């Protein structure tokens, strides 16, 4: 038995000024052929696939095609998408015949020419293998599920939690694919779009009301005949034609049951729609003051409006500017993306004092460059990388700048927005001794769990801001809550 495997992951923020290029995939990990199996064992969706296959009694040959992962960002460039699709399709053609396909995509990727990149890629795979070879598609739960995805794949399954569970999702997808290949299941699929979006603040699956929605999905998966229940609170910064939350339910041959469960979850999400907009962000000045006055730290301040995991460039200066204005008497750690300043710091050398304009060069709509005089406390000329649970990401060359008590870690690339404390330890800093740590993400605070004493959400503007009405959506279907007033809505065919 032969199973082809491919993975292409990128989450697009169509409002981001930073295009996603092949270089972004190379930074996030671009592997071909057998290199994928060497590098991905025990990691991510493909690692989950490998672990399931290894336990099978009958020999299974994995045929790895492409693994390409990029950090969230702007739309994928045309030449990059052409390379990714060509590599996937040509590699799959060379691998024929195969008995099944394991395809891992994000589900919220977009380009200038192709707004539904993931549907386009899934359909491309279907065109190669024909109508009878089973395709199991694993998605991030922030995916924007489209008709093309559901028509091209036999089964769609997705992450169950945030922070995400890619390894477990890969195992689940692999087990489902094997059940199809062994003739143990006949997938009956139901899916439903929901005309709503919500802010990333409320996406944590261990917080209400998301616990309610995802919890009900997990209960449904315990029912007889249910293969998978996937809930999709979509990435909200997508200006695409089929935008909206979604539910996909797959049962073993029972379409009526799939429709009933799908409708129940869709109606449940709609009933909770206002709850997802009850935010708890504090004004910027107040948030910094409260964190600085805390009896102990570290206190995390997530810069959710400049979240690199939501496609923002990671160079907003708003929080840094307020910290400097308040002249903090405590240590604060702040990440910033600015390759120009990295060049200047490395050229000046460790121990020197430099005056530079930092940040605000990519996101110059919501923030602006900030003039600072800083001591170069350290440089990383060979480049830094950070490893998290779904892979290793490059920060490029970096420099630590001291501006009073603010320790500003400036890097060439975004890395993962400062969520991995190892980046500070490289420069001899102990993050546990800082009073404030800024992370340019909406969540994924797990790497600071053992040390942090609290989290304060701050209300700022940015490329990944919460106020969706401030963005100029042109392609989304209307009406769409909360962009429009919608009276009653019920799930239906």
C-alpha cells in the first residue's frame, strides 16, 4: 500500500503589506522527498502520519512529496504559488500509482490571483489521482472552508485545540485515511458556512465560549458512526468570497446524522455570536502602568494587533513608545522586526551606543518609526532560530538594544513573535526576572507558563486588530456579522 503525503501551510492576512514569498517557506521549512521523513519524525501532521503508519502490521510505503511551511503573512506571490503547486502536482504524478493521499494544509491561504489557495491545491491533487483515490485533508481550525475543499477531499479534519495539536491531528487524519483504505468506513459529509466572524482574542479553546462550541464537537465525536467533527472559527483578516465560520461533520455512511450534527453546531455558534465580542482589552497607557506596578512578574502583554501569528509584520512601535514615555523602573522585554536596525547595531558592535529609527517601516499605517538612543548589549551575527511545537523558525541576525530598562530584541525576520524565551537567553537574559514581556501574538503563551504571573490584553491598532469594521472588506459575502446587522439566521441546506 502506498500513501502520498504533502503539506503546505500558510495563513494569510490579506490586509498585511508583507507578501509571502518562497523565501518565507524556506525560512519556515521547505523540504522535498525523503528529507521530509528525516526531518518531520515526531513533529507536526506528517510526524503524526508517520507514527500511525509505523504501528501498522501490514507494510505501508509513505511517498513524501513536499513539506512547505511559512509564517502567517500577506498574500502569497504568484510565482511562489506556481512553484508550490507545480512541485506538489509533478511530485504526485511521478509517484503514481498511490492508494491514498494525506494532505495537510492550513486552509486560510490566499494569493492575488487565487483567493482560495487551499481549495485550489486540494482540487489539483484530485485532478491527478482521479475520483476514486481517497484524500484526507487536515486543516488548521482557523481555516476558511470552501466548497472546492469539501468537493475535492473525502474527509476534512482539523485541530481540536488552541494552542494547536498538529501531531495529534496528523495521527487522527492518518487513522481516518487507513480506515478508508481498509474499507472500514464510507464517509458521508455535511458542511455548513455560518455568516459570522469574530476577533482572535476569543479563539482560545480552553476559554468560554469557545470551550462550549468545541466541547460539543468533541462529545459528538464519541457517537457511533461519527468519524470527525471539525469546527472552524475562521481567521478574521481574510477578504475572500466564501469568508465565514464553518462546520464539517463526517459520519460512516449516515448523511442524515451528519446533517443534524452539522446544523446543531452551526446554530450553536450563531446563538453565541455576541459572546465572542465581549473583549477585555485595557487602554495602552493603563495596561503598561498596571504591568509595571505588579508586585512580581513576568506579566505578559500580548500585542495582538501586531501579531506575527496573525500575519502582521511585527514592527509596531505603539507599546514600545508608551513604555519609553512612562520611563519604566522595571525590566521589560520587547521583540521588534527591523533588519535595517540590525545592520546598524552589528556594524556599531557590542558595547557601542547608537541612535536609530526603529520599527514602523512595514506597518506604517497604524504606527511609525521611533527615534531611540540605545546601547548595543549583544549581537547574533550568525542568526537565531526558535523552535516551537510545530517547527523551527528563523529570526535571522539579531541585536539586543538597551533603552533604559527596556531590552529591545531586534531581528531580521519575525521568528514567532517572541513567544519562545530562548531568544532572550541567547543574550544572557533570564526572562523570569523581567517584570514585563511583550509578545507579538494573540496567544500561544505556553512557553512562559512556568514563569509568568499574569496576562494583560492591551487595546492597540494594527494589521491584526480586533476592530474588523475598521478594515475595508471588499470580497467577503454580505451580510456578514458583525460587519452587517443580521436578524435571524438558521443553518440549512
